[in-house]
C-alpha cells in the first residue's frame, strides 16, 4: 500500500490485483459517496456524476433503472447501426490516406451512438462532443480549468433544455424513459436526470475513444502482435489493450471505517485510490505483465472494475471497439504508420487527444 506524502491531498493507494479486487467489491467500507476522483472529491459528487457517486442500496436502484438502456439485448441490437456509422466515418478517413485517428474517426462513432440513445439531434452532436472533450481536461496541477467548468455549465444548460423538450414531446430515447421512471414511487428530479446525461455523454465518448486509440497505438508499436490482430484476433486485441494500456487508471473511494493494510492503519474518512491499471500489471495474476501479448489469458483484468460498480457501459464499449477494429482491418493494410501522438492531460484517463495515422486501403 502506498501512503501519500502530499499534505494538501492526503490519500492511500492499493495496487495489487487481490487488494484492488477486494476493495472494489466492498462498498460498505470503500464508499463512492464523494465521487471517484481526487480532483473532484466532494460530498455533493452525485450532482455531477450521478449514480457512480452513490452506494447501495440507492446505487442499486438507480443503476437498475439506467441499465435497461444497456441490456445485453439492447446492446446487441445496436451492432448494425454501429457498423453503418463506422463505415461512413471510415470511408472518408481512408480516402484522405492521412488522418487523425482520434478526432477524424473514432471519437465520433461512440458520440453518435450515445447521442442516439440519449436523444441528442445530429445537428447538435459536434457541439456536445466539443463540450464533453473540454469537460474532462485538467490543468497542470490536475484541477479543473475554467474551460472545463464553462463546458460543464453549457452541457447542463443543453441537457436541461433537452429534458424540457422531452417533457413536452416524449420519444423513444433515454431521456423520455428517465422522465417516466420512478424509484420507490418517486419520479427522478431534473437534477438527477441531468447528472445521468452528463455522465453518459462524457463516459460514452471517453471509454471507447481512448480504448481504440490505445489499441491502434500499441499494435503499431508491436508489429508481431499487430499481425495477429489483423489475422482476426480482434477480441484479444481489445482485451489485451484493456489490460496493458488501461484507459481508466484509477478510482477513488472514501474509507468509512478504520481498516488495516500491511500493518498500516487507515483511519475512517481517508481517501483511498484503487489503482486498477497497476492491478492489470500484477505479475501474480498476469505473468510477464510488461509484454503486450494477444495470446495471454485476460480473464481477470480489472479495467471495467468489479462488484456493484462494474462499468455499466462495458458491453457497449467492447462492441463498439470490436466493430470499429473489424472494419479497419477489412479496409486498410496492416502496415499503417502513426505519427507523433498527443496525450490527453488527465490524472485518471490514459489516452490520446490526437494520433496522426497514415493508411493504405486494401
């Protein structure tokens, strides 16, 4: 266990796979009530991040409501539409030959998908994407810059208007479903619905976009593994990227009762970081963890968490990633080249803001 020496942000951190797994599955001792990141730590975190900043049983009821839109059947039904959107975006990129893998291609596909689920009109999606990208940016000291705060306010205003529109004219989208839903006989407040939309709008973009960028980058760095990927090992490509280059690095928890780790007392009220990305490199679980290897067993990876807070969008992120990579492999030659990437500046999210790519069509 790591103990922070920074007096302004005191925290503890767990990095071993078994320790992270144990804490993740114990929401009674390791609470989400103050959010999942140190820089946004607050007892009012649910106003911004909705049900991921709740604990059972409230979290259980809220999650069950949202999960209806992400059921296995509903996710599977999205595949033809995801493939259609991918082919449309990809054909334009391939024609250019040189393009930015992030901004010109992959970030637009999950945004289209989540926007259709939420009910964001096509004409508004570029603006919503721009605000969502600003929302997750951080300054050099990892605090929220003014641009991120401003983008949050813009998104809150936009979603508030969208909620009002669906009150007047309900549709088949998630906003309409949330307006009609009840938890313990009570309707959701506008603030609760808006928080769900903020969460899904950002998470629906970030998780898939960063996963795909990391997969594309790591395959280029490991030509032998890229050959396996282009020979058909798409799902292994995704899973090993999730392990080797996790886009989600860590989550924070509030310790609710005194606990002891390795002889060190951690008092109630402490901040505990669960380092999922480090757990995915634990040699006790993943032999030779520094090797990018599509043939390894990734069954124990923790990239989407575990327990009651297992990522609700994991199946959708995997589906989107599989479809996009399948279409890429079918459309371009294996020996693509990447230029100098630009990494996103974030304490929690690992991935690229830009990834120049040159391809040749098959």
